[in-house]
């Protein structure tokens, strides 16, 4: 098929052609960037925390009238209150294991610091930022962490101290990411590090495969996988317990926990938010990401729909307008398929030009977004995929009007309208 | 004449029901999305204290010590350490000034059998209430003397007063906070500026309900109530003595009445910092004194996602308008013959132009009405989201008016090209073709 007569015909409909091409270009630009944002959000939401999240829950509670922690002996009193809670929770029939812990991944409540190879360096100067999980020897079983080197904590490693006390622990376990950051040659095991600019060393006794920090904001992007496990129970007027239920018994445990804890000591604050399955922590952490991805998805679909409808509308009009010419072509020997192909080719030409403009717009929009928002560079693959989608959309939209055009009988040529 | 055009437009729109529905629907979706996102943006970037915001300022300085090896990267810390905050507070160089930190207060209700609960609280100093225009239902704030003596007094929010004392005048009664008795000196009228500007940088929610309790900083700290957010720049031995620790955890707000007062305060702040550098405490002389709205912008109070949604919605509207231009053009060119007849019968170009613009604006108004419904639907959806600002999302009168303005402008812009093309048609060829 020759393109020359087609282009000559399109030149008589400049406004319509420009409008369709413009619409395709704009749609391509927005849809590419929106799909890219969706992809980023989805991969963010899907990254594993390093925990075995099933059958895991978190209890957050606070005592009323607990010792303040300032008097001598207060810390021991608080610790025995915490130990009593732990013992009661561990004695529950449906509970597999329980560990005291100051936070969990995705909880957005964290204690962060830095690890350095030398003692006494400035906090912001340390070799790597890290988050701390203060817990005990049951952490591995409870959280389902995977040890890749060294050993886990034993009861003998576990200490306890007041919440505001900042003494450094003799032994720690770090994530592989943190170990590799501190010791790029892979020899972290058995080495000593200095936490928070302190002067007493902590020995790395083990490495876990993966453990995410509690924060999900962009401020944690530089140390998302740098976690340090400290074998210390923190004693304060409040405590958090990670609880692993036996398979399938999570609901039963969640139901029973308040009574068990009130049974140990009635003077405490336990509200609706106190007992949470990990699934809920995950959902709350990523709610806005999921919401944004859904919104972007819906907008993309509507946009594609509107653009398709626009193409159907304009092409239908052209078919109506060229009714007679089509008849003449048919009378002169053009087959139905030729007419169909004519309109399909015409659309391919317009949407091709639109897609080319859209390619530029998509990259321009991406650069604009990168300037104003936290965005990465749009991979070319997304734009190429987008071009294929809008071209296919154009072909799909033009099919019905083109079919109608191909059904125009040759006899139209001889009729006056 | 207008009535005739309206009649013509309605007839023409009725003739192509599918096309008309498509145009109205697309325009309505674009308008609905734009108005929904704009409403949220306006809500989030609004002025929390319109009558006062120009007179409220947030001083910042960098307390990194002189011997520190670090060179801070540009931005000043959002908060101050205790020593500097108190030095600036006690200098009394502004009309009013208050330091503040956020805390969580454990409240024991006076009713028997009631469970204790946590509420948000502010640890602050006497000027807080008068500076931020927080009105009192009962009683008043505490005095500067109460600040100094560490008196265990408390100002509570109206909603907490309802909960604890059934809304009665509770001045003089005791509230049990973190296992200590505080005497109520005042009960606030509903007061919850949005965004919660004074919580920025202090670790609190940026939107949502107001705080429940307001405590004198010294009294609260004497009971070891801790701030929500603490940033330390050196190793800390003991977190229970934050006052002397190398940590930042307090925000300072000052009220300055005019430009000369602002300039004077700036000089004072610069002088203070230079003095500290000379004393060997600080190493950087940079300071900042942003006004309230400047501070909101500096702290990026509007979530990026919300701004991104506005971009998206307007891109969407743009495509919908382009789409409507195309469809209107198609419609009006299909009616070339009708136009030819009208021109031949004496209609001027202007009249043809007006006729098509009337048709476009009918589409626009219909799109506006439907768009309003979509916007209400969108805001209804946002109110049922768990965001902090969710329940504030309502369509106000200005946005209501803006909806129609946007709809009308969008449709008139969309109608311009088709109407122009229509009025340029020469009548003779069209008549000949018949």
C-alpha cells in the first residue's frame, strides 16, 4: 500500500490528526510514568522483611504505677515485671515462642545509631548507620530469622538494663548487609565494632541473612538492611513482646493475650492497638503505597479508555465523511480488506507519530518528576512497552469504524446522497 | 437568540447520544479528579493560623561543637538543645516566645473501673497559648513563674475535659498523669490548627486532632516525661538528663510584630551564635528565622504523593479536554451542510461561532455537575482512608465555585477550535454537495 495518498488525505484533516496524535502522546507520557510509579511501589511493598511473618504478632503494653527507673533497684523491679510477663506468655498452650523486643520491621518506631571500626568517633561519622533490636535468645525462633554465619544468642549472652542507660553490649549479631558494609572483605565474624561512638567494643558473634529496619520513610533508604541485634532486655515502664503462635493458632493467642497479661498484673494499659498481628503492621506501613498504586492504576485504565473512545469517535466521523469516496474505491476494484487496511494503516501512521512525540514527553515528564519528587529514571523498556500498548490500543479502537467502512457497498458511488 | 442556540445545541447533543455521553463523562472524570486532589492539596497546604502566621517565626541554629570533625551538609537541625533554647527563651527578645516538645501522657481517669489510656501532650512554656491564639473555655494558661518553679499544673483540651469531667468547669481539679497529680488551670476551646505546624520537626503527626494535655516543660521533665523525638550529635551517657546531653529535642517559636522586630531578632540570633562560636561551643555561624508558612514549606508538610496526585489529575484533565476538542470537532464538521444552510439563510459567522460555543458550554456545565458528583465521591473515598488528614477532606464553597469555573473554561477552550472551524466554512461548497 502506498503511503503517499494516505498522507495527502490526512493533510485535509490536519486538526483531527493533530488532536489524535496529541492525545496519544499525552496518554503515553502519563501512562508510562504512572505504570513506573506503580512498579516502584509494588516492589517496595513486596520486599521481604527477613521475618517469617505468618503466625507472628506484637504485644505493646505499658504498666501503670511502675517504678520510674531512677531509684536504685528500679531497673531490677522493672525487669522482674517483664520476666513475669514473658513467662506467662511463654506458658500459653498455643504459643511457640516469645521474645522481648523494642520494635519490629515496618513498625516505624525505632532506635537508630551508628557502628564504627574505631572507638570514640562522632555519631554522624560512624562507618555505617544501623537500627537496634534489643531482644533475647528467643528472637531467632520467634522472628524466624535465618542465621548465615556464627551462632545465635544463648541465655548466657542476655543482659538487661534500664531504658535510658546507654552502655554498649559485649556481643551483637548484625545483618549480612551491615557486616559487608563494615568489613567488605567478608570477615566480620569475630571482629569488634564500636556502637554510637562509644569506647567499649562489641564483638560480632553472628550474621543474619536479612532483617529490615522499622522505619519505612525515605530517610531510612540509606540503611534499610543495616540492623544490629543486641541481647539485652530493655527495662522501662513499657515493653513490647514479639509472639510466635503455633501454626494456625494466631487468632486464639491474640484473643487470650490480654487476659493472660491482666492475670499477671492488672495495672497496665492495653488498648485496641496493643495486640497486633504482623500482617496488620505490614498493611499499615504500606497503606499509602498500595493506595497510590491502585489510584495510578485506575487513572491509567480510564485514560486508555478515554483515548480509545476519542479514536473511535474521530475515525467514525472520517468514515462517515468519506462514505462516497470509499464507495468509489470499491467500485474501482478495491477489496473490503483493502479498505480495512487503509484505515488501520492510517491509524498506525497517526499513532506512530503520536507515540514518537509521547516518547519525548514521557522522558520529559520523568525528568520533571525526578526534579520535584523522589523518583528514579524511567527505564526505556517501560516507554517501549507503553508504545506497543498505545499502538495496539489505536488498532483496537480503529477496528470497528474500519470494519464499518469496509462494508460500504460499491453502489454508493453511483448514488447521489 | 440565545434560547434558539440553546434549543439547537440540545437537539444536536441529543442526536449523538453516545458521543455526548462520552464527552460529558470524560470531562466530568477529569474535573472530578482535579477538584478532589486540589481540595486535598489546599487542605494540606493551608494556613493554620491565618490571623497570626505572618508574625510567628521559627529560629534555628546548628549546635555541633567546635571540635567536631563533621561539617554539616547545608540544612540546619530542626530542633535545639535545652541550653540554647532556654538561653533564647530567657533573653525575651520577642513579643512572645515559647519552647516545646511533644510527649505521650498516660492518663488515669478519675472514674472508678475506667482503664488508663495514652494521649498526646505538649511540654511547653507559658506563652504557648497567647502566642498561638488558643482560647480558653475555663480558666487560663499558667504563668512564667509556674514555669520556673516547676509547678505541677496542666491545661487540658476540651475533648479531654468532656471525657474526664463530663465537660464541667474542672479548673482546680486534679488529673493523674504518668502516675502524678497535676492541677488543672485551664480548659481549651476546640483548638486544632491544620497542619499542626508546631509539631513539625518534633516527631508528631502533621494533621489531625489537637493535643490533649499541655504541661509546663520543667514540671514534666522533673517527672522524666520524654520528648517524642531526640537527635544526638555525640555519644550520650545518660538519656535521663537530656537537659545537659548533646542532644536536640526542643522547638522554639517567637512572635515578632513587624519587619524591624524581625530584623532585630535576626541580629540577636546571629550575635548569639557568633558568641557561642567565640566561646568554642559551636562551629557554624549559620542561623535561620523562617516565618510560619516558610517553615511549613521547609519541612515539606504536604506529602509528595498528594502533590503527585494533583499533577496526575491535571494531566488527566488535559487529556480529557484534548479528547473533547477532537469529538466536538468531529461533530461540528459532520454538520457542515447544516452550517452551510444557516449561512446561506443569513446567519453571520459570529452567530455560528456563538452557536457552537453555546453547545460546548452545555457540555462543560453538564461535565461540571457530574464532575462535582465525582469530586464528592472522591472526597468521600478520601475520608474513608486512614490518612491523618482524612476527616478534614470536604468540598468548600470556593472549591464548589472553582469546579464550575474549571468546567466552563475547559469546555470553552475545547469548543474554541471547532467553533472557529465551523464559522470559517464557506456556505457555497456545502450547499453544492447537497
